């Protein structure tokens, strides 16, 4: 048999070319896959347990978190109360009301710690006594209700209540599904869909000021045109962008970025302190009831920043700088003695905001807790002193008898959850 040499040579050349091409492409593909895996690994949140890093045992950490939950929800000084077979509410006991703030916080605690019955009871109470079923405020919530008479003290909304309701309902949908008695996703969408229909009719607006892409102080009247820095929770908008699935994903993602940039402007360049209320440009907003200053609402800002840092890490450089400034300032006032209200430059304010009937500066456990969450962000290992301080703190009456198991208690509990790695993004259960 005679073989044409030219054909053989051409065949061999083609083989060589193919080997060369595969030799070049396969490593590139492999590197690409490795890079994708690395990016996926990097993007997955790392929920640090700072208490464990500080040297405490997991057994003791679990006990401390369980004790805090017991104290706030079940103990003799609890702020959670059940009614009948299916209802429950969280009360700001010193002010003798149930607030959307505390109700939605209670739901967030419950979904994070897998307390489904507590979650469902609070939600049913919220719908029955707080949620408007018709009119311009339809699907929004009255921010304050008398739990004894069930009378709405104020029909208007406080925007942070709706923010937490929606996010906790989306998490509940992901954790427990929507066929166990409450369709959590449908309930979240009801609020969101109604929110997008609010166009100023009856002076009621979107929870978010759509021009500025920032959450409003209240979604009605003049309160739509300024904000509260502690309502800025960028991580929650990221959750909405992922799981609301209402066609506004890009808007929510933009809101997260706007909130991050807003916090740069709202915090003092030296102390890291912010005012309770501000304009959308971060400048303090005075109100008829109090001048600008760092007060009770503002305690939540370091905790919200720590959450965003842990969950998404999209603004790490600035957030680390902020945590350092904020903790350094408080440390300069005495780690175990810093008070709970300041002017933005760190000086003592002339105006002191009352807590219920009491008007007094004190070393509040709520701020001890939220300031410690900044240690999740602060790269300085010396910041562990805040973690140790929180570990030693006790949720109990102060020497003068004052006790706030509601706000102090919830800030303390949230802080323990963050610092033990128990406050997480809840993704849909994998079937």
C-alpha cells in the first residue's frame, strides 16, 4: 500500500497545532475555574466569633446568648408577652407601648435564632393591631400602639419598622418556607408593593425617598425629606435586591451604595459620632423636640456598619477607619465609664434626651454592646478590650434603680448575636 507523504505531513502538522492549542487553553480554563472558586469563597461571609477569639469557651458563649434571650423574651423582666394561642408583642415597657421598632426587632431575633412560634405570634399581632388594611397608609404600620387598649397612639409609620419587617419576613421565607401557615414572602411583597404605590397621595410616600435613594425618617409629610443615620442598614438593601424579586433590584442595590456613602458624610471625622437625625447630605437636622447630637438612635450605627462589613464587605477601608475612630473616642472617655450621649465633637451635651421618665447620662449597656460590635471591623487587636467589656456587662438595674430591658436589652442581645457569629444572612434552604 502506498501512502501520500504530503497527506501524512499535513495530518501531523494539524495534530501538533491541536496539541499546542489545548496546551495553551486548558491552563487558562483551569486558572479561570480556580479564580471563580476563590472569588466565590471570598464573597461568602465569614461570621467571626469574637468571643471565642477573645478566649471564652463555646459552652460559655452559648450560655451567655441563651441567658440574654431568656432575659429579654422569657424572664421576670421580659419585654415579650404572649396573648392567647397565636399572638405576642414586644413592649417598650418604660414607655408603656408596643413599637414597630421592637416588634420587628423581635421578629429578626426570632428568625435568626430559629424561634418560629415567637416570630409568627409577633407578626400576627403586628398585622392585627398595627398594620393599616386600607386607605393611603395601606400595608404600612402604626409605629406605636397601646398594648392594653390596642389603641394606636400614632397612625403614622417609622421607616425603620417597615425596613426590619420586610427583611425579617424575607429571611423567614428562606428559613421556613411559605406553606407552614404564613406566606412570609407574600407578606413581605405586600408591604413592598404597597410602598411603591405611595406617590404622595394623602401625604404618604415610599419608605425610601426615591429622589435621594435614602430611607426617610417617616414616609409622610416633611419627615420624608430628611433621615435618621441609624435607619441606614446597607446590608438589608442587598437582601432586598437578592430576595424581594419585585423588579426593583437595581434600585435597592443602589440604595445600599448610597447609604454607605451617606455614612461617610454623617459621621464626625475625628470622633466617628453622628447625629440622631440628619439631612440627606449628612448634615445634622435639628427638630423642635431636640437639637443635634449622638443619642439613643445613634447607638445602632456602629452595629449596622459591622453587619454590612461582615455580610458584604464592600466598603472595608472606610469602615475600618470609622471603627478605629469611634472606639478610640469612647476609650478616651473611659472604657468602663463612657456616657451615652454626646455632641458630635465629643463634648458633653447641654440637652439630655430622656429615657422614659428619666433624664440622666449613664454608661448604658446598649451602647457598651453596639460599640463592641465595631471590633468586628476594627483591625486593631487592641479593640478586643470592648469585647471583654461587653462580656463582663450585665443586663440588670443600675445603681440608681433605672432599668431598660427593652432598648438596652435588645441592643445587648443583638450585639451578643453579632459577636458570637449568630447574626447571619439567611439564604433559602437547599432542598
